[in-house]
C-alpha cells in the first residue's frame, strides 16, 4: 500500500527529498512542512501549515493524515528532539535523535567527540568570555557560534581584529549564542561525504563540494551554501558499498 510521507523543513534539501520521494510508487503523497514555493501543489507534493515547532501538534497531524513516515531535514528541530518525540508516540521517523544530532548542531560537542576518538581535526578552543576568545593565538582563525540555530554562522577571519569583531557580534550582542568556538583555519579543498546508517550498516553517498562564500573567487561572508556539485574531480573514485 502506498504511504503518505511528511518531510519537515523548507530548504532545497527538503525540496530534493520530496521530489525524489514523489517518484516512488510506494508513496501516495508527500506533505512538506512548512515547505517552499517549489513544493507547493506540485503533483503528489503539497505544503502543510502544521506547526512543526510543536511536536505534539506534528504527532497529531501524522495520525490524522495517516502518515507512514516522517523525514526531518531541519537541524534545529532535530536538536530539539522531534525524532525522539515522534518515535515515542509511535510515528515512524527518519532522522537522528537529539543526542546524536549534537554532532551537527553543537560545535564544541562535535570537536570534543573528534578529539576523544582520535579523529583528525583543526586545533580549537571554546570560550564563554569575549576577552579570552580574542586572545586566541592561532595564525588563522575560524569563528563559529555554537548552537543549532547558529551552526552556519561562521566567519573566516583574515586577522585577529576581524576575529574579535565576529566574537563581539556573537557573544556580547548575543546575536547567535553565548559560546563561541575558535578554530585554526586549515587551507585546502573542503568536501562533504554523507552517509546513511541504521546504527549497524553504513552506506555512503558520493562526495560533494559546496560553494559557501557569497561572492565569486571565495570572497565575501560565509553562508550555509550557495550551491554544490557532484561528483568532484578531486576524488577520482569512491565506494557506495
């Protein structure tokens, strides 16, 4: 029997998920909440105004509309535990638990995890004091706000003065959080390799490279991604096994 699916989020990632899900003969309809213009009344896909920040309301929506599967793309909701709450209510849901989502939503947690398990990563320190953060002596700096709503608030600082300005915006003005992570800037190609896992088996996707700077020539402020391409010539071969 074909299932009704709910995709939670509003970006290009959720649009792509809904588009591909709608192609499956096993899927009767795809709701996207809140969705975007590309997912509004598009064949088997439609937007929903369900209040995704209220997990109880989302749970009831799933039961009222016979939702067979929920896919959560919005990182702040994953960090808030929406997957845990939906599963506890008996709703099938694809996405990490709140605890696992910290690897993406909490920079200091992720960096400590990498250090603890011997996974190579740039030198880093976390600060709650702007004065201490400004004294970091890395030759080049990446300033990251901590938290699910600020994960993409990243400044690539060319100087100590620029790094301090970013710290002031994040911490003193409380624009994005009360903690900042300062990393050593590593030069070179940056690739993303995403994997699916059920906790036992891992299946990797092809590596991709995102364009993060706002302007051409790697200039301007960092963004959540101005686009991406795949496959990448920097990786000659990969395994999908």
